[in-house]
C-alpha cells in the first residue's frame, strides 16, 4: 500500500512509498481504510522535532475512513462501518478517566512507541499512534469512533483533531462568558475553531491575530469582529478594552513568545488559554510578583479539554444545525501523492486546513 514517510527528523519533505504494510492487527484491533485526512500543524512539529516522535514515521493523526477488518473481542464495529479516528482514546480505567478527565488519559500515548507499519527496510512508526497519511492503518478499536452516515469523511477528519481542539478550548476549557472580550492568537484551523467556539458562547468582541492576511480575512468570515496583525494587537487592545486587556486570550501557536504576548494582553483576573503544542525546551517566563498580583488564570487545553467522544457528538450536532462552519475550514485539497504541496501550504499559512484525499 501507499503511505507518506518521514525518514529522519528534520527533513522537510515526505516520500510517498508503496512498499509499506500496516502491522499489529489482532485481538482488540481494527484495520481501517483511510479515506480523508487533514494536515495539522502538529504533524509539522513532529517532523521538525518540536514534538517527540520516533522516526521513520508516517505523519497524520486527523483521519476518517471505513473498517476493513475487526479483531477478536471487538463487538461495536464491523467491516464497512464508517469511523473517525481518535488519536487519544480513553481507556476508561485509569485515574484520569475515573475522574472524568478522559482527555488526560495516557493509554493512547503508549501506542506512539510501537511501530504501526513495516517495510523491507525495517519498522515504521505512526505519528501519535496512528499515521493517517497512509491508505490503511491498524489501531486499537477504541481509536475508531463510529461516524454517522450524513457526515462526509473530510468533515469527520477535521473533527478528529483540529476542530475538537479549538472548539473545546472555548466551550470546555475557557467556558467563555457571554458578552466578554476575546483575542485568538494564531488563526489556522484550530484558531478559527476557537473563534467559532467563542462566537457560539456569545462573546461580544473577538479579535483574531495572525501575521497572514488571508487568515485574518477568513477569521472575519467565521465570526471574529476584528482581525489584526501581531503588530496591531496593542492598538486593538486599546480600542476594544480601553487598554485593560481581554477577558480571554487563546494562544494557538505553541511558542513561549506568543504565550507571553497572550499573557500581557489578558486583563488582570482574566483567562489565558494555552492551546498550541510547543517544545519541551521552550520555557514561558513569569515573575512571581505578576503571577500573584495579576491573578490571571492560565489554563492549558489538551485536545479541547473535555470528553472527546462527547465533543465529537456535540460538534456534529452543531454542524448539522448550521451553527459551525466546517466545510469552510477546508481551503485546499490534494491527493496523497502531492502531500509535500500540502506541507508548503501549511508552512506559508495559505491554508486553514488541507484535506488529503486518499
């Protein structure tokens, strides 16, 4: 079968190969034919070493497709079922799951160190335990979430990560208050989803911040009331909040510099939500006086900060009702053979989400 492989961390291009095989099928597992997958910035971060991931590996973790085969002890799925892939399934038994914080379950991360594929040259890993830039994947049955017939594969793929992360940051983690002021720093697919979440919650002012003009224009279509470049944020803060700072600021880049900017633009007593996934050696510096004196809440948001399966269901319900726009997030479509074009679209900021059709 075909898959796109990164041979070494730090390489900028993927090689589409055909001599690769999905491995690991057995009890409790399912084999999935991937039909659509989105390119998330986390894939780039794994490729350049910001996020830890053994190589060689197949990127991709935002996918949807059809069940080809189910292993023993899998009773809730059958061949032909349509599914969205969840890269962080909840085990239901660990302390985090028992507390209701299923997004903090570590069971899914344990899969990241086990090869998902093999080829004549040796083992190949799948990013985040999945690896959806491939025609087929073998995953734990809990990673394959049944998908209603009316949800297209491309829409479902986005729900598998970016949309759930961005919407959840606003709806679950921040629980944005109606009438509040919001700033979203970083307006790719996840940031735009946070904009939509803030709009759903009734935020009065939503300022989208991004260096790419096309993304700023898109943010306005998705519900932002103002869109500015990073250099214009100070003026927007003055205009919208009288210089006090925003009630909520979402950092959707994953860098200490933008997190510091987000902190400085959050009002005293306000809320900073950290959504971007950053590097382990990139440290955010805060002094102890400001931390105490400003009483700003700093809330990291992992995968939308809530029960993932419930979040999927909620997103589908909102999409059906026309309350969120998911089709509009897909600005580009490419076949797997043109995956490097998709990478360039992500790097330059010309795409919100590129759908790779497999």
